[in-house]
């Protein structure tokens, strides 16, 4: 076990010992390579640098109560990376290569997996880039798939304490028929200005309105949005948001816990009616939202009277993280025990 201040980990980069790489060249994938370097040697005309042929994933491995290490729903991340690859004409990564690279990356860096009870986890960042050179706008002939890991704590510094968010309409992260539903770097580039301004104005992140009509909620920066009211778990359906695996899991848990699940357009006006609200994602887990301000109308929506997460957010968080840390039965079969 490495000498790391596990309890004070933030969501940032900590160097680990190994990363795993695989190259697609001459029409086929090579074998997995274990690297100790943090650097990649890249052609200056690589398509990832010029034309955005880049996609990534985010998943976590958890050290459980029983000291076993669990990986959460990795097949869903593989599937989404395949969609992302197809979306920007990259070579998809075969499932076996994805699985083996993730397993190896965690196993070789196991001393960096935060101990049970610290609230940390090992974040896996699979990355697929067009590495072959092109000057005309066209897909590369060569690709690099890489998995690195880093120990992380909470994405928002508040952890499971409610955060403030800001609804905005003057920036879009993705166009309706664009790349919002796949996990490519360009979406994050497009969100940076809105995110930075939200921070400067005192908010954890921006909530984007749908780009076409500005009537509906899209998503919250790096996480999906959900609201709870009248015994219902309600989350936006939109062609320009990332289909979150955490959200998919919460919908199943919510239904199992007796909530009615609605996935549909969620009007911004509906913010006034929710009893609880939250943002969810691998990095964010569940981040309860205490307050949302609409930056244009000035309207303020409050979801936490006592500074704590509401009862449904608490129950969903306990069940989800309980499964991930091996504290409660994994009735859905979501975790792969690695070792
Ligand atoms: N939305 C965006 C834009 C994200 O970057 C993420 C993180 O991956 C999510 C939502 C949450 O997705 P997931 O729960 O699969 O991590
Ligand atoms: C994740 O939740 O894994 C993400 O990718 C969100 C963000 C860190 C980009």
C-alpha cells in the first residue's frame, strides 16, 4: 500500500506505476503492452490533435469491506466507448482487449487502490485516440488505446454535501444531432467556458439547457441530472446528453426501492416542483443539489433546508455505494470481482 493521504484525496491526477497500451496498425490490433511512462510518443499530424478523433471512458474500482476489489459495470463502459468510436469514425476496441487492459491496469497498480472506509476509489481512464497522420479531414489509419488509473476522492469538493448549480442558456456543450451522446473530448472543450464561469460565480458546475429550444434540462456539466418528487425519480431524456451508467443504475435502484421512474423531457420550469435534485456520474457519484439558480431569470430553487442531502438521495447513495464497496448484496450483478 502506497503512502498516500487517502482521506484527503481529491479528483485529480496521482501518478501510478503502470499503464496499459494497445496499438491498431496495418488493419489489426496488436498485443497489450505494459508501460511505466506517463508520456506517449505521438505523430504531430495525428488526427486526435487536429480533428478530434478522441474518446474516453471513466470507471472505478473499489476496495470492498471484504478487501476484494470490484469493478463496476465495465461492459457498459466498453459498449459506450464502442459507440463513441463509431461516432467519430475510430477503430472500436474489441471487448476482450478492453477487459484485459482494465484488469491489468488495476492489478498492476493495486497498491494505489484506496483502502476501504476512506471513501476513495481507483479511477480508470480508458482512452482511444487517432494516432495516425492525416492532413485532409478524414479518419486515421492507426489508433492507440490506453488505460491509466489514478486514485481519486470526490469530484465536487463538497463530497456528499449539497452543492449549488447554475442553469445557463448562453453556452451549449453539444448540438442536438452532434456528439453530445458520446464521450468525446470536444464536448468537454465546449463546456469549459461555462464551467469556469460557474466556478467563478460560486457554483459547482453549470446545468445546460437543451441547445435547440432552451426549454428543457440537458445535463449538469460532467454528470446527468435527476429530480425527485411525488414518489418519482425523473431524469431528462435528450439526444444531446451522455447516457450515464450511474443514472442507468440509479433508475434501476429507484424502481427497486418503490419510486416510479420517468425518463422524459424535463422542462426548466419543473425545477420549481422537485423535492430533491441531484447530479450523478462515475466521478460525481450522487452529488446532491442544494440550490439551483437560473442565471437568466434570477430564479432560485432550493432543495435542502438543513444543509444535508434529502432522504431519497441518501437512500440511493447508500444502496449504490453499498453495492460498489461490497457492503450490500449486488442483486443486479453489476460488480466484477477482480481479485
Ligand atoms: N455526463 C457527462 C457529460 C459525463 O462526462 C459523465 C461522466 O462520465 C456523465 C454524464 C456520467 O456518466 P457515467 O455515470 O457513465 O459516469
Ligand atoms: C466521469 O464521471 O467518469 C467523467 O468522465 C466525468 C468527468 C471527470 C469528465
